C-alpha cells in the first residue's frame, strides 16, 4: 500500500518536488559561485622596493626581487643604486659595479635638479669605490708613489 501511495503522491506533487529540487540546486550553485574568493590585487612595484625588509640570510632572493624592480624602472637610477648595495653585501663586486655604472649613466641623462642630493653623493662615492677597489690607493691619496 505504501507503494501505491508513493506513486499517487508522485503523480500529484512530482512537479513540485522537481521544481523544489531544481530551485535548491540553483540556489546552491549561486551560493558556491558567489562565495568564490577573488585573488587580492597585487601591490604596485615601487622604485624603492629593493631595500624593503632586507634579510641578509636571503640575499639571493632579494636580488631577484630587485631585478624585477630594476626591470620595472629601466630609466630610474635608484633601483640600480639599491641593487649595488645588495650585490656588495653578497660579495659580487663585479655585478655591483656594473649596476653603479649603469645608474651613473642614467643619472647623467637627467637634469641635476631632478636627482636627490644623497643619490648623487652615493653614485659618486660608489663609482670611486669601483674604480679603486679595496687596498688600491685612490689617485688623490698622498701615500701613492
């Protein structure tokens, strides 16, 4: 008897149950798709990002991150000047001096008034260090024969 009752209720309310099931499925789909998490927007790269949160134990990773900053600002000497410091700390004087040479060349193409005085001083001093490595007396050194 329960079988015949089930059949009878299906004939009468079958569409209602199908509609209810379809509505519930659609609502569930909307909830799931509506709740999907969008990725957070990436922060814009800034020209001074090379020296943010420097960790001496992760210099290689920091140099790679700085490579991206240099690439993002190809006409700005600041990231090259900053990467000079990271390369120096890592003991890679050749790469450091290459960066400072490029930074100085870029700085010369810009109006002097647009460059920060500290940047100009750092470029000059670092170029001097590259021209006269440690242990080599500078040309103006009175100890030089």
